[in-house]
């Protein structure tokens, strides 16, 4: 049994009816619980729960302090290649888009590594477009062999692999996987992925489990908000998170909820997600899965990201670029999407410290997190 079987079971969920049954007293009872069930999580995503965001924020803040202390782990993405064979209608790397295609040489990878390492960051996320021919597993292994000289943790965000291929990359030095299902609604998924290997919904959905079977250290999943109705998408992503955490208790499981950003092409999201919607999603996730890491990327603006630090987020990207070679010389290349928060790593470190948190550049599991305080108040504004 895999999460695909769970998706089939959840497919018949009547979200409108479930949300209609939610009452303010039910939300109050949920907030008093020490352990939530899936139906509680669903209730916290309801329109009626949006009236209790302040109360949800208080609980989320306490849970985050209890399980993570005052720490925010920083990382940055490194784009190795933008060659892609998929026709995802929402992506700047779409194979039909007339953009400059490029792949870094190993010498260029080393230049990028040196530039990023100078910022002090030790956690790196490497990304490619989905082209096995242009960005083969062997090419990625060669890049990792260069990068491991500079970074203590290297994660990948590439096309889905087999368990054997994940094991091969783990042996080369990869310790983390990020892979987004993009949209969990399989009908919408089929429309948004009309051509290319990414059209295989199930193979992508089960990729985290194949990496888990290969004993990777960390897995990050998520939904790209804006592609489907956000409440059902966040619920299914949260259920996926819970499933993976239960199946692989020894692996660090985390989640991201990136929102659609402007990209090359004319796609506009059919299901816009407001800042308040995103906040509700993160709060509900923190209450449902208190031990899971939550990542927020530079897709979001600086003010919102700063506010989210106290509401459950534990990982943040910094000094980001979505262009190939963007940390040294982007060569006017088009990125996968537009960055919103363009602050440098140093600026992010100072901001986090000014908010009373510790910016962590090396795996926080290795650090003494100090005393955690549970008696503070926090506002979502």
C-alpha cells in the first residue's frame, strides 16, 4: 500500500459538506486538544476556522517553540540546468517556451559553490529541469562530488527517480529530497501536465516513498498553491505529510506550500490564494503535525516571511536565484519564476536575529538550542 491508495480513499471527500458542519465551539475544542485527528485538521482549514486565526496562532507558536526552539534553518537553491521535456502549462521551464537553455559545467558548479559558501550557508538545494538526457543521474552525481566539498547538506529537487537511483545519489552525498506533487487533484493534474513524463501522476506521488525506502535523511513535499482549490490541496498535502511521517519515523519529513508566482508564459492561477489563506494553511499544518518542519521560500514577500517566522515556519531560503548560474553570472537567463524576497543571506540572518530567533546555517540537530519559552503571545498581524 502506498499513499496513492490513500488518495483514492480520500477522493470521495465532500469538502463543502464537511466545512458546513464546522462550528465555533468545535474549533475551540480542537484548539484545546494535545493531538489532532484528520477531521480536526480539515476543520481548521474551514472558512469558519478563519475567524479563529489569532487563537490558532497562539497554539502554533507554542508548539513551534516546544519542538524547534528559536531556530530558523537557512538554505539556498542552486539551479544546475533548465532543460526540460515536460509541458507543464504553469512553469517557466516548459519545453515549448522559447527561452535560453543552459546547463552548468562542473567548473561553473564549483564557482557557484564557492560564491554560496562565502555566505556561510551549509545547506544547499540543487535543482534541474526535468530532462534525463540533459541532466542525467550521472551528471547530478558529478555535481554533488563538487558540492560536497563546500556544504554539509545537499538536497535535490529533480525529476522522480527509482529507489535504486535515489540510493545511488545518497551514496554520492545527497541527503535530502524535495519533490512537490504540484496539485493533488488528479483531474486538474492531468490538464496542467498535457505532455511529458511528469504526466504520470502516480509515479510522481510515490517518489517520496521510493526515496524513503532508499533511506534518505530528509524528505520535503508540498503543493503549489493556486493550481487547485487551496483548502482541499492543503488537506491532501497534510495527509501526505502524516502518511510519510508514520511510514518513515526515522526520516525528517517537512512540507512547503509555495504559491504561484509570475513566470515566463501567460498562465494565471485559477485559484488565487491570499496571504490570510496561506497563514491559515500554515497554522493548521503546525497544529496537525507539530513535529514537522515547515518551509517558506523567497516566492513570498519579505514582510510576510518575517511574520511567518513566529507562526510555525522552521526553514527559509535566502539569497535565492532561479536562474542557471544565478549566484555568479545569470547571463540574462530567465528564471523558473520571479523572486519576491530578494534579501541577501546576511540580511536574512540579521532580520531573524532581530526577531529573537537564531539563524542556523548548519543542521540544527547538531546545535544546542538553549532554553525554550512557551509563555509568549504572538499576533498574526
